[in-house]
C-alpha cells in the first residue's frame, strides 16, 4: 500500500524491503500507485519534466557483486571493472538528470586529464551527505510515536543531529587502518563549530606571555643609569594600566552582551596593548624632557607634558575610536562585534592615559626630586648628577 504524506511518498508492500534509494524505482512506484486507484498524474508529470526516469536503478554499480546492486544496473552481470574515471568526467547527475548535476570539482580533487579533457585519475574523492535542519527534522517526526514520549522539540532535534555527526566522524576515522595509504578527512557542521569554539577560547598562557614580554621591553628600554633620568617603573606601571584597561573594556563588552569571537580573543588583546603602550611611550618620552627642565616650575611639569603631547594622544585616540565605531556598520556579525569591542577598549585606554597615567608621572617626578632609585624607590641614591655604574651605587634605607 502507498500513500502521500508531507509531500513525500511512503510505501509499505508485503514481501518487499523498506523503500531506499538503492531500490527506489520511480516509474515502478507510479505504476503501483495507479494500480490502487491513486491519482498521480501531477507526480508523473513532475518526474517526467525532471528527467528522473528510474532513479538510480539504471545507474552502474561500483561493485556489481554487491548484494545491494540492483538487477537493472547496466553492469550487473559484467566481469569488466567499471571505468569510474570516464563516468565522473564532467561530473555526474543525481536522481534528477535535469536539475541535479554535481560538478566534477565537487566530486574529485587532484584530477589528471588527457588532451581531450577525459579524466584519467584523481588523488581525492569527496562524498557529501545533506542532512535535515533541526526545524525540518522536528517537523518531519512531529506526531510519530517514536518521539511522543520525549517532549519532542527543535532543540532535541538539533542535539540528535549533532550527536549523529560526531558519531559518523568517529566511525569514518576508525574505518581506515593505521597503516593504510589512504587518508580520510571528515568535515561536518559540528566540526566547524568546534573549530570556531577552539579559536574563540581565550589562551591565558599566550596572552600572559605577550604582556610579560611587553612589560620587560617597556622596563628595559626606559631604564637609565642615572636614577634621575630612569623611567623603568613608569614603563611597568604604564603596561599594567593598559592591561587593566583592556580587561575592563572587555568586561564591559561582556556585561552588555557583545558576543566574543576568534578576533576578540586572538587579536584584540594584542591590538589594544599596542595602541595603549604607544600612548604611554609618547607621554613618557615627553615627560623625560619636561621633567628635567628647570625653567618649568616643579608643579607644572606634568601639566606641561600633557600640554605638549596630550592633544596628539587625544586626537589619535578619538580617530581610532571613531574608525572602530564606523567599522561596526559592516553587516557581518563577527566583524561588527570585534569593531565595537575594539572601540570600547580604546575608550578605556584613552581614559587611562589622560586620567591615571599622568598621576604616575607626577609620582615619578617626586621620586626623581628625592634622588630615589627607579623601581626600588624605597632606596635613595648617594650619587648626585653623575652617571656611574650600578656597582658604585650605594644603597641606604630611607627612614
């Protein structure tokens, strides 16, 4: 008996195996449906227009000795090996010869052809299986007894599809022996999701290593033999402030619901570090000049530093913020999220450089005035206005 359900044909015939693609003959099915007085004229017209014919029943089998190879296959009784290269030349057709044509590039890779364009060999074969979407699977099985006991919904359909894809990948990988010359690669939607998830995860070791290297670089490049000119502690404090501003900016983005992606976790921390440290070095360089200028009143030296470089820092930061906010207009969710997060982080960097870092510079100015050692500011240098090696530096605890 045959009937139509959900725009598909379901058949159950006594003495016949379940209907599958390997035994599905559309012409035979139409004839059987006509025999039980079904009106199938529209179906028959559709099959004829789509050039479905007998489906896969009249296609050659790769292995004619396979029990699943239909008797109607053209090479069922042949003893000659199938010329697969000739059949795949130019691609092949699906069940509809008019509308379903699989291009050669979608089937084989590393192809070699003769001068006539006939396929001779290929290094790779690709097979694709199209699965239902969670919504399609939910609609297809809704109302069946097999799912009536499990509160059937789209979420459970998605979980089943994900589990099937993972199990399929495992079975395919296990089907090839370790010593085999062939290599099987599987790729599913879950594989893509796993890759994106792995790239979106934050690597604490990588980020910490990058920031520690920047700490060392800032400290070493700003150290001087003369404690009155050394700014190693300023460099350390600047990098630490940049680190905290990046963490604060990303925390705010997470709080307001901006999604994280691979660009956020792999690129943005280092991009923000470079932008923030650039402003820190700019202010520190200007302060190294104004801080030693005796013609500028002691209380005004930090202000003079901001007067000389604050405008440049402000303009570059505002330009970066505007550029990132404008980039958020891109209609790509991942890039939009990255642009918004970068803009927020640069705002925090800007606030840190102009509001907090000048206080660090002022504290360092008092350290210089008291001739205290850089970094180890609890100790006072006994040498005055001369460059000596650290071996000749004497230390005493400031009381």
